[in-house]
């Protein structure tokens, strides 16, 4: 997002507020709840969406230095190992030894290694994925070529700080799969410069689409978040734009109304709104004034989704390696606040899932002001048909 776009979007919000409107769809929409509870529907998603299209799995600051790694339990149970190799390139492997399929590192773990040694029989791999040693290999595995037993590698590409893979290791990423406007958004958030403060992982008993929906509409703010967010935001007012399967949403705060009396040079989007980027299909970037929350949603089943929260923050102000006590207090407050607000949504999502599974009410309805939900489902349907 460039400065010209910031100014345009703030003007759009002010105009909508003046008219007492938000960004409307031309009509409301109704959908059957089968898309949230049907095993056949989930298998279709897995086959046509999660296994065949480019997937954002994280950011480069999860592995900032050569040898750094992050183990990721991904969709369909795929154990991924994101590594920065000795040449400073980010690579993604299967976290699976080629000998007997043991995990090289514990799921969800991170750290720094020059070599990855299997805990079962000590087959050992370099950060470039090469099998560099295996005990008694020549005598025990006659006829096997060590050069053919490197780690399984996924085609991986870094787009302005965000890491994408093709989920099928036998397939390549397309030449162009992230719209230029989304890439500008990653640069606007300065993803590559930020640092990881903390992360947390947990399972929510709800379909992944219910959880995505909660992040891309403001209709619920004044009710679901009445004790947290509501007093700071302009209620059911938002504006959004999409590029392919990705979108950016502006969730304006009440301070945006100050722009009416300020010169444009003093308009600051990050101070006046939360900016949400939705990276298809299941990753959200929530930008606040001094941090970015990366929220990864990993579908486990029709009714379960694992959440990976990662808080990205500014490097230490003194240029050193460690944050000051004051900075740590701010980061910890934000880490807890984001989780508190997300759990307000997740708790509702779990009850929604249970109600859908009961089969008593067989439809959901999206209002005209929930226009991003209509866009999300229309685009999603096209991709799985």
C-alpha cells in the first residue's frame, strides 16, 4: 500500500461514515451449512484447494539466520521443516527421514542447527537437504544411492517476506501467483524487517471457514467485542479490496474521524485503523500500530482447526539484540490482548460449529454489509468446483 492508496482509503471510509453506510454487496446471500460440517465437502477442499494451490505457510523472520529452523505441522498432516540454509536461502522440506520416516525434529519446535540428525538411526542431513551421513550405509544399504535419499523438498518462494510453497512436492509454483498489490502490502507492513516476539499454538473446535469469516467483517464488533475492541472502532464500518483469492480490509478506529480536521500529511492509516490482509486460503495478517499478528489456520477436520499465532514486532530501538524492559512489557501486553480478542471470536465459532452439527438450522445468511463474506465464499466455491 503506497501513500496515495492510504489517502484514498481514508477518504473512502470518511465518505461512507458521512452517508451512514459501509461497503455493501448488491444483495444478501444464503448458504447451506453442509459446507461447514460435511466430510465430503472437506475432502473436496483438501483435494482441490489445500493440495493443489500455492500456500502461504509463514514469514522469513521465523528463520532469520543460517541454520535456523521452524517445524510446522501443516494441512493434511504434512510435517514441514522451514530452514534457512548456509547460503541464506529459505527452504522447506518434509520433516521426515528418508530411512524409516521418523521425524527429524519435534513438531512445532524451532532452533538452530548445522545438521539435522534423525533421532532413530542418526541419518544426518545438511541445511541444503543433502544426506551427508548414515551409520554403516555402505555395508547395510548396498544398491542404494545416497544421492537419491536427500530430504523431500517443496518448491518454495519468498514474496517480500512471506514464505509460499506448493503443497505437492512434485509440482512447481507458478511464475506469478501473488498480485502486485498484495506484495506491496507485505512491503507496507515491512514484514522482512520485523522480529518474532512470541508464538502460541492451540486447537479450536470449529471449521476453518467460520474462523476466517470472523476476521473479515465488522458487523460483530459492537456485540462480540463490546468489552474489548468496540469502544475504539466505528462499529459496522469497513472497506475492502481483493486481488484474486487475496484481500485487504480496513477496519477504521474512531480516531480516523480526526482526519476531517487534519492536513493529509498527518493522516496515518496504521494509527487510524487496523489493516487486515487475508492470504488465501488460511493465513491472516492483522496490522496494528506497532505490531503485526500472523494468524495461521490449519484445518484438521470438518470441525477442528489448529491456530498458530505469531506476533511480529519492531526490532529493539537501541539497535541491539534484546528488547528493553519497557518494550517487553508493550509486546507482552499486545501478545495477550490479541489472544484475548481472538478467543472471543473462537469461542463463538465453537458454539456455531456445534449448532451446525446438530442439523437443527440448515442455513447461514450473509447480510449486504457482510460483503467480504460473500466474496470469500464465491471465490472459494470457484476454486473447489
